[in-house]
C-alpha cells in the first residue's frame, strides 16, 4: 500500500526479493514486463530462491506449463501470469466513511498488492480522508464542484506512477483475495488488451431487480471483445464499468485519457475510442466485487434520463456501435421469463412499470436540448452537473 517502506506484489516471493535491494526490485518490476521471450531467467531464479516457501500466490503451476508466460485457458494465475508492472489503484470518494474502511481493508489483504493507492476526495464531511490516510493511501482533496467523472479520473491517472491503473468506486468491495490479480492477469497474456473489467455481484441487501441487472450485465463466462464484434454485440461491445476496471496507462494516454465534461459514462466513451484504435477489452468474470444499487422508480427514471443525455452528447457512440434500445428489450425479456417461471406476478408488474419509466427517461434525455433548462436538474440523477459550467454549455450548444 502507499506509504509502506517496501511495496511488493504479494507477501511471498516478491517480498523476499523486495528486501534485497533496489537493483533486484527494478529487475523484478521491469524484466518480465518488457521481455517477449518464452522463458524468463528472472522468474526462474525467483522460483529457485522461493522454493519451499509458502506464498500468497501459488507457484506450483510452473511445472504444468512450458514456460511461466504460457497462456492458460483456466485461471487462477500464478505469479508469472500477472504483469510485474507497477500498479496504481485510484478511488474517487465523497462521504465514503461507511464503505471505505472495508474496501481498503480488503485491498490490504489482496494476494497482489498495488504499488500505491490514490484517493481523490470531493471535500467529504465525514471521516473519509482520515480513513484513507490511516490505510496509507495518498489523498488529494478537491472542491466538490470541481469533481468531474472523466476529468478528475484523468488528473489522477496522470499523477499515478503505475503502468496499470485500477479504478474502484468507493462502494465496490472485492469478493475474493485474488480479485486484483485476476483483473490484471490478461494484460500479461495479450498485448492488445487495453482494458479489463471484473464481475459485479449483487450485495447482500440487493433486491431481485438489482440482482437481475447484475446477472445480465456481468455473466459467469469471461470474454474478450474487439472493434469488429460491434456487428454482433452492438453497443455492449463498448460496455465497461469504472467501478472495477483496469487500464494500460500508455493506451489510456494515447486515447486522450477520459473525456472531461460528461454527465457520466466516461468509461464507455474511452473504451469506444480504444476499440476503434485496434485495442481489445477483456471481461474477467473470475475477478469479482460486490457492487449493486437498489434504485427506486424515480431513480430508475433519472438514471435513464442521464444515459439519454450521454448518448445525445456523444452521438458517435450510437453511430459507431448501435443503439441501446435492443439491449434494454433483451434485458426485460430475460427478467419476465425468469419471473414467469417463478410465478412472481407482482414483480412482473414492477418490471414492466420500471421499463416504461426507463424508456421515457431515456427518450427525454436524448431530447434534453428541447427541454426548458430549469427542468433539467429535476429530471437528472446528477443534478449538480446542470448547475456547473459543463451542463450550462451543453444546454447552450443546443439552443444556438
């Protein structure tokens, strides 16, 4: 964690090496990451050094592979399956005291430890900053009005030392001790993967509605998507969630980082650009966090309104990857089939009501430029955005 005197990937082999001097640490960090050979003398040496020692990340799989860098179709990854690059964890927060302690405590127990944890806090009024510093995170406090979903994350990404940037939201809690290792594992296997994102499981308090959305968006099987897949998967090709996602910093920088001024959806817009540049995105179902929201009917409407606003502002997404309505239709059919099998008629009625509200909210959002400006904050889940410069500029651009 940030603030530690020696930071290592795990408490086993890397910890042994970390104490042996900066030169060895440099080789450990950079050797495997830059080498393209099928065998790696550094890893072979580490395996001999650590023989007989118990490590958090198992080394026993070495004997089953031709080389420590061989591609495996069945995780878990061992130490040499994951990139030995510097890893930065970035967490935007605002009044996060209720969840941040658990998130940072679980991160501290991960088998793969990040080199630094960066927290950017929007002037919290609770103990968020104190909690973050207690766990050794590097904290940057900004004015709440300055926060921007894309711009703030971009600032932290530029500040980060890591070659891999892992983003969490303050309420996404890793479900296993190897969640971080599994999330970054694909980067070591395929160089054209620029982004990975993990599976979001419903929390213990999740309603059936919330849990069904998680099952639809985050299936049990992993997948890798490229630009050409848009023909089959449409807008879902560019789907990602910065609640739990990792980026190659060099690829992110090449694409211009996250776009500033969006109401939200900075992750999808960035992935859409990366895919168009020839990179691919990996969904890693074995990397799991608990993260879900129990939205009320009005919140469903307002969130869908904001999605419509995003698609109106970033029309190229729909032009390039296809429209969103088909995805929503498939989701509703899946919900109704499942509820029909269970005989839960009352929930079927609620699903239909939510669907109508979401569709109306989305269509209104797509037409936000024709709505009187003073109504927009009331229709949106991000009401403060409309009162800032970006929201006013978005409205003004449609009035010209």
